[in-house]
């Protein structure tokens, strides 16, 4: 599989994980974790998992460049792309959680 296809599939999988984690987090919030402290810890844990998944995608799928300038450009483009996709997927997660669990 070409590197570009592997990167595209990994980004799609990462972006789909955001709404899935939001639904799981909302379910856990309503059924398991009742205190504000445990909800905060759970939210930070899920955010860290999403960031770690993005770092894994970068490490496995973004091609290695021979010079430092190109590596910096790849990293900047990757970060901007993932932030834009993440922003829209968080909106999708909010809509999905609202549809499933109500306000």
C-alpha cells in the first residue's frame, strides 16, 4: 500500500474515533462516573488517547524526509490538517451525542 493511502486511511480512522470516544465517554459519564472529579479525569484520559493516536498516525504514516526543513513542513501540514479534521469531528460528536442521549 502506498504511503499516501496509508496516511489517508489512518486519518479517516482517527477522525472516526473521535465521535466513537465521545459516545463512549457520554455513556460512561451517565452510568459509571457520577462525580465531577472522575468525569474530569476521564475527559483528560480520552483527550490524551486521541492525541496519542494522532502521534501514532504521524509516526507510522508520514514519510520520513532527509532534511530538517521538509520534516518541519510535513509536521506543520499534519498538525493543521488534524486540527481542522478534529474540529469538525468534535462538532459531529456533539451532534451524535445529542441525538443519542438528548440534552
